[in-house]
C-alpha cells in the first residue's frame, strides 16, 4: 500500500505528531504499534486502531509494530495469533521488523520489578485478591495501606523470588507498586504488577508462573521498542498517570507517550471479543468468521474488500468523543466499492421453470452482455438463451398487484439482455402451486434494439440447460436492534435477527460464473452484491450476499 492518506485532513493525533516533529521530540521519529491481545479474533473496532496506527506510520514515514499483548496465557491461543496476523495483512498493512510479543520482554520486566523492589517502590502483598479489592477503597473513599506494605527490601526480594519459583499458590500473594493508597485516581492505589498464574504460556511455555499486569507491561514494552506515540482507546485515559509513573521510575531506554482516541461503536452489532466469543461458543453463529460477525474475517467472508474497510475507517475519523456509528455507513462503503468494481451477473434464487415454446429444444443462442454497465474495460460476458429457462418465483404473480412490473399471465417482460417474452400459460401441480410458465419470445426484440412495444419491466433469468447450480446464503444484520447491548432487562441474545441468514439451496447462476475463484465478487442484477464462499465445491458453488442494492434498514427506521 502506498502513502495515499497524506492529502487527507489531519486528526488530532496527527497534529500532535506534527508538533513533535517540529520540536524534534523523539529525535524526529514516529513509531507506533498495534497491540492486540490474542484472546479472540479482530473486529471492525480493531480495524479503526489498525488503520490509525499503521496509517500514521505510513503518513509520517515512520514504523508501526505488531505486538501481541500476551500477558493472560489462559485466555490466549495460537489460533488467535494466526488469525490476527492474517487479518492485519489482509487489510493491507505490513509491520516493521519481526512480529513482537510482550512475552519477549518477560525477563526484562522481571528485572524492572526487582529494580522497583530495591528502590522501595514495590512490595509483596500477602492479602488475598478479595482483601486487596476491599483495601482499595472507592471513587469517593481513599484506600487503606496493606499491613504488608512496609516489608523490607530483603524480605520483598526473598518473597518475590519464592513467587517466581512457584512456592506459593495462585492468589496467595502478589507484587504491588508502592505509590499512594489515597490517590484520587484508583489506578495509582498500589496497583498489582505481578500475579501468580500457574499456566502454560503459548510463547514462553512453562518458564514463568508469575505474569506481569497489562499496566506494568504495556508502557515498558513501548519503551523497549522505541515506540514514540502509544495510541490507545479512551478507557485507558485513567491509566496514563500509571503509564507515566512506570516510565519515570524505571531505567527504560526511551520515553514513549500515551494518547487516547474514541473507540468505534457500531450499531446493530456487538464489538467486544468476550461477547463475540459467546456467540461462537454457543453456536449462535458458524464460527468467528461467520459472515454475520463484525470480525475482520467475518467481513472478509461476507465479501467486504480491504479498501472498503479502510475507506470506512477514513470516513469515521479519529476523535476524542465517543459516539455510535451507523451500520449503514459500513454497508455504504462496500456498496460504493462493489458498485464500481464488481462485474454484473444474473442468478435466480428460487427457480421457476419458464419454457420458451417457440424455441426448439437443443437450440442455444449466446447473448453478450456488458460485465459492467459503466465500465467498458470490464468487457463482455456470454449468456446462453435456450428453450428451458429459469426465472425467480418472486418475479411472477398469477394475480399481479397494482403497478406490477414483472411477469403475469398474458403479459410481457424483457428477459434482461435478451428477448421480450409473453406469458401464455401457467402450469400448476396438484396442490395448486405454479410449477411452470409457458411463454413465447418475440425474435424482433433481440438485445437492446428498439422495439415496437415496450414491456413493463425487465427481469433476470438463466438457462436451465446451461447454468451453474449454487447455494445462495442471503445474510442480513445479526441483530434487529440498533443497540443490542442497551436493554436493562434483556441481553443481546434476545435481539438476534432470526432472518439474519436465509439459504436458497437450489439457486442457479449464469454459466460464466462456473470457475469463479473463492472471494470473487459480483453484483447479481436486481438482487445485491455477492461473493464466492470458501464452502464452494466443484459440484456446487456457494455465494454469500454481502449487502443489498439499497439500504433497506434506513427505510425500516423511517429515515
Ligand atoms: P475488546 O473489548 O473487543 O476485547 P480490546 O480493547 O480488549 O477489545 P485489544 O486486543 O486489547 O482488544 O485491542 C488492541 C487494540 O485495538 C487496542 O489498542 C485497543 O484500544 C484497540 N481497540 C479495541 N477495540 C476497539 C474499538 N472498538 N475501536 C477502536 N480501537 C479498538
Ligand atoms: Mg484489551
């Protein structure tokens, strides 16, 4: 990817950076990092952070690191690491240097913990986790000093060594920074910096049974890596004094600064890894990359392009005020991309037989249709016209409503790109269901030529004799409520959209799509945008609907 963001108006982070560059702070360097915890798949909120961190480095000729923030081994896994790596790459970004792990710095962090102990700035507390919480006080009441707060340096060194050796059980004691139990900012009330966790770590194996806290890890990792601007979301604003306390009180090699921006909140979905994991674990969706998930891998499978997600992140901007972004904006971003770039095709979701009685069996006429109505460079596609055709059930009405522009008895429509046909006869089965239409075509109405009489409408079709069987999965929003998390009585499970997936197992696409590769994207004329799903086999293709042609939800909301 190129540095194509540089002409865009700058956000407040960029203003800070430009001031730093002017003043020569950080030696004129810009180093950012994207620091995911590998405890789930990345979601659209992370895309905002990725675009900001990598985009900022690109804009200022700096570097962006990919660092796994892996201090909670029990919740983390290699599967999550692999998915995150692949998602960042897919979005179009490349990190500077190797992939980094906070766990790479466990030795150094341990040394710095010893440093704090020796300086009398950390102590081993033997209160239980419950007691530690009790002693912490509240927002309105100061905390109380632990009875173990005044242990000697020697005793603390000895106890911390025992912690490291595994001599204590989980929760029996913890290492705390000695700051101020009366600090108005609760984060400064002697935060725990090392906990006992007798857990195997996906990177460091069984080397450690004590693990540093997020706060003790993050800033120091930034300093080790020479990160200059450590950009995180607003909920860490209250942690900034602690971030700075560690940087000031440790012999770190650099002086990174933390800046906060507003996280992305998107309506009609949830963006919390914990909740997304619940949806996966409870099989409410078909895995982390289910096309209804707001995960990067879900959006990818849904048919989103990396460019559309980057464009969306550009549009929403970076500010310090929390707000909720409408899902319609994300959908508009992919619709705009696909409208310009997706070739057109026809696909019949619920086939209804249409027999052209005045065309002999075995005859096949090829029509050439533009792959894109506004982009000639995309060339032509060939569609066979035969005696046995298929149209969508929804395009026929035996008793048409007023203003019906599709097929009905005795009426004519144009088959897109081909002839005008007239419905002569309707065949029903024993139960009265329409099973076949018999029609005749008018040879004088070929292609786009002017015609004597104008049919009321144009419908899509495929040849029954020569088309591609496929399953079409029509996806919609996963939740019916704009704020599925916002109800006090009910939880987000209650708002799952029962129609978020409708499967059409017997669909037929025009034959040219036969060998379309996985992830290739099309506009199915009159239906929406679709892409080829990885479930596709030689015998049967699977298409996912990315988004409809228009925003049907805006109408529902009365916009
Ligand atoms: P979640 O709440 O979904 O678990 P998290 O913040 O715990 O997210 P991390 O893996 O710690 O997830 O996030 C990596 C980076 O992405 C962090 O810098 C975090 O601030 C940022 N990030 C996470 N969610 C969002 C969001 N919704 N909008 C913008 N940035 C986000
Ligand atoms: Mg986190």
